[in-house]
C-alpha cells in the first residue's frame, strides 16, 4: 500500500461538486482505497509521499492534443505516442486523446491503429491513451484553420467503421453532414460529435445540438462563426445550450474577457479546458510543422506563414492557471473542467475523474501556482519535479 500525506485533496462533496479537503492522506495501490484526515493517519504504508500542503486532484484529462515534445499523433512513428505520454504527465495529465487532423483516410487509419496499440499497451512512465479525437476531415473549407483543404471530405460512417473502440470524439461541421444516419450511428457507438471548423449559423448549430445531439464544441471561438447581436453564430449556440465547450485558455486563442464570458454564461459548468497543442509544445521558439504545413512559434503563439493561428504550445497546467486567474473561479470548479466534466462526457467517470475509493489512483500533485510536483497513474509515479 502507498500513501500521500499532508495533502489538500480535491474531492466531490455531498452534491458531487468538487471541494478542497485540507490536510488529508490518501491510501492507494492501483486504485484509491482511503481518503481521510491526517488526524487518522496511522503511518502504515510501504511508500509515502509527503505533499507538504500541496493540492492533490484527480489526474487531468486532455481531450484535444495533437502533439508535444517534437512529436505528433499523425507521425508515422511508434515512438511518437510514448513521447507524448511522458510529456503530458509532466503537465499533470493522466489521460488524453491524441488528436488526428484532416489527412487522407489511409494515413488517418494508420494513426488509429497506432493509437489502438497504445491503448492496449499502457506503460508505467506516462499518461494513458484513452482513445482518439478525430478533428476532421468532415469540416468546412471556409473555417478549416490549419487543416489541409485538399483532404476535406463528406462524412461517411464507413470511414470509421471498425475503429469504434478508438474514436471517442469527432469534430465536424454540421452544415456539411449529408442526409443519413451518420450522427445516429456515431451516438450508437458512443462517439461524441463536436461542432467545430464550421460555417454554420446559430440556427444550424442549435439544430445540431437539439436534434442531432451534438453536445460538444471544439475550441470555442476558433474556426467558427462568431457572435453578433443580430446573428449569434455558432458561439451564440454554444453559450445558449448545455453543450460542453472546449476552451484554449492561453490568452491567444481566447481573450481573458471571452474566458470570463464563457464562465459566466455557462455558470461554471459544461466547460472543458484543452491545450490543442502541436509538436512544438515544449520545444521553444522557432520553426515547426502542423498537418504538413510550416508553422513558426514565438513565445506562446504559433502561426502559419499567412499568420493564421495554428494550434498551440500550451501546457495543460498553465492553461488551468491562466483560466483561474482570468475568471477568479474557485480552484475546485476549474479542476472539474479537466477531470469530472470530460470524464463524464467520455463515459469513464466510473473509473477516472474524481478521487473516490475504488477509482483508479490517478493523481496530479501541484502547488498554488499549478506547478506540477508529481503525477501518478494507476498508483505508479510517472513524473516528479
């Protein structure tokens, strides 16, 4: 048995909302066994980590990440995902969805195969691979962003048939969906459909949420029709529903005021913080690549040659800290946005996403500044500062 002592633990309260329980210990092996006040600590554990007053939360879940550490989910390289797994752990992430891009189908399918192998062969040195976020190719050319227009195509369930165990989220433009049962087939397979890279108007987006049950918006504000008081656009639909909204809280993809607007409009709920990071994450300034296109990174900004914003280099723990600072949201509520909310959406909250007895022992240990001290996956220490 292992233990973390002197921890301020982020746990669900009686209503299921997250709250901080001060000065506790957690006993665990591969799963969580006890969370109790330090006044009940008996000293019995084979391994002890002293959190020394730091926070311990469920491990973060990153549902939109293309790459980091010089690697990308589309790389034809079996070492790409292991590198990403290790670097995600440095950010407090214990589970993530490697995210594909608008490439030709054979290459997308090869990426699915690599992700499937990574899902089946979890190592003890990084975050677990939970499946795949498929961003494109069923998108709008007008709002393609850094996606390659030549590979955009109409949605066809045959493209993903046989990969239902891998594909967890599909980002698509609802106005481009052909008549048929694509959305229904995806729902039956447990695949989340997300509105993104879209030219839809408010009415089309609302129809997609209400009738096609597309309950997720990809990187809100980016690559979609914006809000206007006479034409609310996709952004208006996102704020006018209980659909989950991704936010890249780097103050580049979304202004601090926009982050506050979402927080207030959504009443602190239905928000999922993501990084949407590319291979340049963690690699410093200079040239890089995304989706076969040249990218230049300066500080926290990554752009194509024409100046189009291209993914991000955001680290998950930094995004949490930025959003918390911009909104003055309570820490437990912000932690829900990278734990409970995505876990529930993916249907894995029974195993991940909260610190409760019987769940996987996945923890992020961090200080007041969200600097990561340690990351634990299934009871194994996978990163320590």
